[in-house]
C-alpha cells in the first residue's frame, strides 16, 4: 500500500521542506528545544505555517518516529535534533517536459541503491544547479527519512525525474539532442580533457560503484569518459566522483 506521507529528519531538510509550497504538511513533531532550534537557525516560525505542531518529550518523540518508520517499512534511526516533519510525498516529474527544453543540465543515476551516496549526489546536484535528476523506478535508493537528512534539503530544489526504464530514457534524450555522457573508469577517454561545458543540453550518467553503468545504458550513451587516477588508488566513491564530474560538465 502506498502511503500518503513521508518523514523528514534533519533540521536543514525540514526547513527546506517547510518552504516548499508544493508539499502539504501534516504534522511537525518536536521537543521544545527542537522547535527553538528551527526558529533560531533558519528564522522560521512554524506557528505562522499551515502545519499542526505537536510538542513531545524526547523519548516520546523517538517512539513516535519509530512507529511511523515501521508503518513505512523503513529502518528506524534515532531522530536528530529533537524534531521531524510528516508531510506529503515529494512531487516527481516525467521526462517528457525536459525533452523539449532548449537548455538543460540533467543527471541520471543507474543502479545506485545506497542512500548515503544518493543523498550526497543530490546535494552536489543542487550545488551545481542541475535541472533534474533521473532515477529509475527499481534498483534505486528510496526517499527515506535518513535520505532526506543526508541530502540536507537538496530534494526540495532539484527536480526528481522518475523513469521506468533508464535505457529508454537515454534513447529519448539522444533523440532530443542531448549529449549523454557516461562516467566509466574503463574508458580511455579522459573527462578532464573534454570540453563539455559549452553543451546546451547534457545528461551525465553515473553507475553503481562495483559495476558501473549497466550494459543496457552504457551502450546508448554518446560518450564514455573516465576520471584518471594520479595515485595508487584507481577509483573513487561514486558520490565523490559525481562531484568532480559535475564540476567538469557543469561548472563555470
């Protein structure tokens, strides 16, 4: 059964979500101290917002969040800062509205299941002003409370594009005039030597750490590029590699 709410942990993420007018907030649960921190650090007075506020003692708040995580069938981690937000699911988009754009910077994540990597990549995507991030419906991280905490509010500013088939989406992007670029440690062509910043429509694709891009996706991208190692370690964590690649593709 699909639930009609999401839980958001983390003060920065909660503040960003409260400012997102496309969400319908159901309940802000906090200790007295947690509510004060939200107001002090983010200049938000939640009592001016359209959201029910429930004040609980610390232990009661943790138990309340634990129960909701069980209902969502996600692993419970202790709520930081004595505050969490129960809100409507994040709005996601289809790929069609991005195909006709004259200028667009996209990112696509292939088989990235780790929430820490996914959230870190989303945060970097927000930093580089990415217009949208393509996420396959299967074999991807979920928008869990921990994911929101690590993403530090980035999900409220970057459009998430849900696709049932990433390989089909790459084909559509190619047909629509996008330059599709896959990051692969096996490629002999160097990303740092490629001039990609002049591309008006570009999609950077990242794969899982162990396997890289799937075969179905890798054979459709127009360029496969690598980040050359200058030391003894030959590969990077995918979130770190993503940040470097975004600088090369989308930096000023």
